[in-house]
């Protein structure tokens, strides 16, 4: 009876050992499969990330090129605006000068007319030029 119990126990132990070994192999196979699937998924995702990174780097280079171009163009526009402002200022200076010259000429003309009217009987006209001037139309 004891020997049959020992044999029965050893048989159960052998069966448990076989089942444990099978479960161990199945667990290792499942772990290997999970590791491979996760590794493949991570590798695929890493490939996507690197592709996206390359695409972003390419876009950054394009944006840097565009920024440099727009910066250069903005500088050119700024120079054009400065030249335009300088030209407007020069035009204003010229108009001011022209008005000043016109005012001086009117003063000189008024003075000459006054001198001509007050001294006409005393001075003969020189070179056949008449001392009486025709009326000038004012330009403005």
C-alpha cells in the first residue's frame, strides 16, 4: 500500500512535471511572440517617426529658405520706401525753393514797377525797351 502510494505520487509528480514543462514552453513561446510583435510594432513606429523627422527637417529647410527670401525682399521694399520718402522730401524742398524764388521775383517785380512808376519822367528808356510792362498773368 505504501509502495503503491509512492508510485501513484511519483506518477502524479511526473505528470505535473510534464504539464509544467509544457506550460513553461507555451509561456516562453507566447513571450517570444509578444516580444516579436511589440518589437516589430516599435520598429515600424520608429521608422514612421524617423520618416516624419526627415520630412520636418526638409520643411524646416524650405521655411528657412523662404524666410531668407522674404527677409531680403522686405529689405528691398524698405529701401524702396526710404528712397521714395527721400524723393518726396526733395520734391517738397524743391517746391519750397520754387515758391521762395517766385515770392522773391514778385517782390523784385513790385519794386521795379514802383521804381519805374515813380522815376519814369526822370529817366529815358534804355535800348528801345519800353518802361511800361504788360500785365503778367500770375501762375499760381
